C-alpha cells in the first residue's frame, strides 16, 4: 500500500538530513507505529506519505514514495485526498468550519458526494467516536481532547484506504484514547484500513502495532516487530523498563502478559498500608471558593472550592470536557464568566498584569504557541531574558535542558509540537514564578524530555517549596511526580487525595506499573526499585 524507496530528506538551511536512505513497504491492513525522540522527524515522515512534504513545506527529497501505486511526486496532496486521511498534531490548525457536524461533512462536500451518503457517514462517525452529544457544538468551545476526536472523525468519514495520525491520543483521557485506538484496530482488521501513527505515549499504542519504525538521531531508521525494537530502544514504555529492571528473559507488550511474568515476584512482596493523608497547618498558596464558570448554557465549573499549598505537585485529572483547562485558566486569572473567590498568594489574579503577574503565576496553556510571537527561537529567549530580568542565556539554557538540540535560528512555527512546548515552558520558567500552572505539559514530549520536565517540576516544588498545578491525561506522569491528585467531573471535584490512593482506586486512570504490581501500591519504576532488593 505504501512504499518508500531510498528516501532521504533535508530541509533548507538544515545541517543534517531528517531521514537517510529509508526503504520500507507497508502492506494493506497494517498498523505501523513511528517512534523517535522529540523533533527527530516523525511528523515529516507522516507528511511525506501524502506529499505535504516537500510540496508545501519545501526541502530536498531524494528517492520515491508511492501510495496505492501513485507516486507522490506526480500528484499534489489534494490529488490523494480520496486515498489518504491525515490528522495533525494540532487539530485546531485543520478545522475550516464552525460546528462539529459541519466539519465532519466538509471534506465529503469538497468531493461532491451525494447528500444521503454524507448524512449516513456523518451519523456513523458521530456514534463511532461518541461525538453525537457534541454534533451542534461550536468547535472553538470544545476541549482539546474533544477537538482531537472531531479531527479523527473528519478523516474517518472520508473512508480513506490509508489513515495517518500524528499524536492522536495526546489530548485524550485514558478511556477515550483506548476507545479510539480500539476503533482503529477494529478498522484495520475488519476493513483492511492501513494506519500509520506517530505517538510518544507508547504504553497506549504498542499492543496494537504490527511493526515499529524507529527514527534514530542520525536520520537512519530501524524497522521491526515491537518486541524486536523495544528490546534495545531507549524509547520505551514503563512496562518495558520494568521488564529490564527485573531482568526478565523477554519483554511484554500488555499488562496481562507482564502480570503473568511477575506473578512469583508479587507473591513475595509484603503489602504496606497506604500513607495517611497529610494534615495542612499552613495557609493555602492558591484558593478557590464557590468558583463557578458558565459558557452559554453549560456550567464548566460548579461551585468548586479547594485550596493548594506550598511544596505540592497537584495533578488535575478527569475525562475530556470535565473542566480542567477552565479551572487552570481561572486560577491564572484569565478573564471569563467567573463567579466566586480566587486568590493566589492573597492576590486576585484577574487584577494582576505585567511583571507583577509573571513573577507570581507562570501559566502554560494547552496550546503553547499562544505564548510565542517572535521570528526565531533566539529572539523568544532573548525577549524572555529581558522581560523577566534574568541573565542573558537563562531561557535558552532551560530550553536545552528540556529539549536539547533546538537551533536558535529556527522560527517557532517550524518547531515540532514538543519543541514548541519546551520553548514556551522555558519562557515561563525563566520568570521564576511563585506558582506554576501547566495544561497538558507532556503533549509532544518523548520519555527523555518528560524526565527532564519531571526534574524541573520537582526542583520548583520541592527544592524551592513552590506550588505546581498541572492538568494532564498522562497517568504515567501523575504517578511519577504528583503528590496530590484531584478528579473533576462536570465541573465538580469527585476525588481529592494523595496520588497513590486516588490512582489506585481508579482502574482506568492507573499507571501501567500500578496495574502490573497490584495489589502492591506502587505507581512507578522508582517505587519498584525502592521496594524490592535489586535482582542479581
């Protein structure tokens, strides 16, 4: 179905090739997973499949790419629209209409399909992706995860032979992500749909993948079955790192397989009682009382009251549309239809501006590009150093900690999603804010960059005794770094407590390690290392 023959790619002004002499064939009905570090070229490989690279992006391409016998050199991307559906990292950039139902129908209207066919396909996709309650909603009013499902639906409704997805589960809660991947898996097996996915959260995808294409630092690639690639790759999900830590003779791809392999080990571990909830004696750093936010007829937050304390790392979790981003925006003082009381270090954040605001609250939205406005990475970092009154080079040094290797001359829009997030985070962190608020901070980050982020979060919260609040669907991040977890549902708090207690009580939101080692209350590899004697 897809054939790459001797493909090499380099962009203008770049020093190294993105891909080097890549040759492979994807058969009809295969699900291929693309892996590699942040900014390595995964998105470029996906866009080569439908000709967006180099037709729209520029660059020098050697070799040949064909899809269903059609060379991408001979046609422009529009000529492959009937054959290939593509969903980018940022769904907002691809929307062209106002409402969900209009967006689903738009591509079919462009191909002049009969109205009865369009209606039938729209209804099928609305049901398939649980979008029916959102059909008349304005796309701009949807959460990031809901927008991601709409983007996937817009591609599926075209009935493509090839579906290309870039980070399709990055903004989805664990249950929605599992549903979407199960749907894709079923389409692969039932309809022989060919699916190519680039994804950093491998723990969600590897059990569905037939093969992995791992892009390495020098542009070369390693192609093979998941067990073959993950046996030696430094980019691997927790389940693989656990097998390596325990020196298992082979790796497992599913929780079920790993539980069978660790059955004997779990039987030897004494289960310790959970730590009792801590009692706060200090005043809260951030406070919300009867916080209510209304959008039209929808209550995004409903009389929500909660306090946060210095030294805490608080994770806000819940399904897509539960009110997580709205809550973070309210704490950050971003204007909206707010009633109730908000205080951050005894200030109303809505009344702050300029340096007073950035030194008190560091807020990184779900779309980090909203914070970037200069023509190069270098200018962004220099302006941040000046605005935040820190030594020259401070912001760029922070960027190199998070995402090494970013060229200072690159325009922010030419960065990968993970690199843009790293840049926005560096700009905010260089102000050394008293409270750090992060919305989906690991979207687009590989495991190495996520480890760097965890180290920074811990240094802010534990090392500097500051408050960090993050909204995320990344349960592995929460299990690794959060000291406290809140669950939101329909704008209300339904759970609030120590992370180990909250996550272990929710099978859907439990990290891989917790599922494998249950009933032992461990959430991360570090918990395993600290809880057992090193194997010999």
